[in-house]
C-alpha cells in the first residue's frame, strides 16, 4: 500500500522532528496534524502541515494511511485506540503509555483489525547499538558477569525554547519522570540481556529542579543466567554520559553513545580495540521513519514491536513496585 497521507497527533518537539523527516524523505506525502487547540504561537514547521484539526473524529474522517502518536504519554493509549479502530497503522512515541491500564485493550484492537503498531524506542534503530549487539555476540570476553548502563543528562538543557518545568517530562500527570522519559535504556537492556527474573529499584526527587517527578533512578535487574544489569538514569545532573559497559572474566566491551565509540579490552592484551561508528543524532530517527513506512508499504516486520514496548512498561511498573 502506498502511503499518501500521515496524521501526526501532537506537535511538540518530537512531533515536529517526525514531520521534518517525513517531508524530507517523502515530500509527496501529505501530513495532517491533530492538536488540542490551534496555537497562536507559530513554529516554522507549521508551513509543512497540510491540514490541522482539533477533534480526532474530524482528523480521522479526513482519512490517513498512517499515524504517529506524539501526544503526552498519558494520552497515548486513548489516541492509539481511536486510530486503530479506524484501521490505521501507528507509530506510538515511547513510552507506549504511562501505566499498564488499557494496554491489553490496545493489543486486542490491534489484533482484531490486523493493524501495525510500532513504538518509538529510537535507539534500537541506531547503527552503534546494533553494532554493539553484533560485537557482543562475536567477541569472547569469557563468562559475562555484569553490565553497567548509564544515561545522565540535564532536563533544563533538553528544550531551550520552553520552560522545562512546563514540559511533559516534568509533570507526573502527563507521564513524566526519569523512568518513563529515559526508558530507552530499559528497553535496550531488555533487548540485549533480558528477560529478567528479578528487578529492584530506587528512585528519588532530588528537589534540585523544582518538579514533581522522580529525577534520579537506579535499577538492578538479574536475568535467567544470573547476569546482573545495573541501570542509572537521571536528568538532574550535567554529566552528559550515556554508555553501556559489559564486563566478563576475560575483558570488557564499552559502548559510548556520545562519542560514537565502542571499545574492546581483553585482560591478556595491552591493546584496546576502538571502533568508531559514523552516525549523527538524527540518523536513527530517519531509520525509524523508514522502518515504519517500509512496514506499511512492504508488509515487513517492525524493529520495535508492541510486545517490546509492553515488556519495557512492565519492567518500569515492577521497578516502581519492588523498590529497595
């Protein structure tokens, strides 16, 4: 099926990014927008929109061949269900929701209408993470012992054009907080090392940012092979670190996202192997949109499935339940 029209629901930074990528890749595709209200504040991407709606029924009546759900996380399920009832395939921004309520209904409607659902865990589309998985499978570092994963950032620097305290990330009512906002790390940890048989966590609000959500979280998970994964997430520090390190009895493998670098070190070698991966930040978003379009037009399987996303949300739910 050839895609002629895409509906984007939500017009924050991620919705605008998707819009620009679609228009760059496939300028012939019409893009309609659903937002809560017609804003007097104009952004430059507005000119790329064909039609704007404030009512989902009107937007769906206009027709669409695909939809991207980029609204706040607490609205993802509601919007996705309406779109799937219209038999329109969807890309849902991560996380799939802010809680597990109604997720089973979403999955049932997806199956009943034989519709595609994929979820925006965009790191899974990055060249460096896929290269890292390949290296893990091909490199002997002995018995795998444990992994350290970290994503440290500073929320006020995320979106320079708005007050971070008014963002979705900073509000619990909209699905904010570091566990949901930085769940990319939880998703790829499960992809690389899961499933996990035991998970514990601790999370706090440091009170440094004047927000009402947790801004630091630590998760410890153990898989069926007794491999331990330690995940640190925060958006209240200026450390700007994003990495995954795997330690084995014969050496380690280190993925440094920020420097696009993978290092391999064997205990019996003085040399550290360095593998540079040429990739800019936007590439993985482009790959994600290409994957979404390809799934619809060529009936291929999505890289990130609804089950992947639900497993991630279940891990977050377990982390909140089984706190240290």
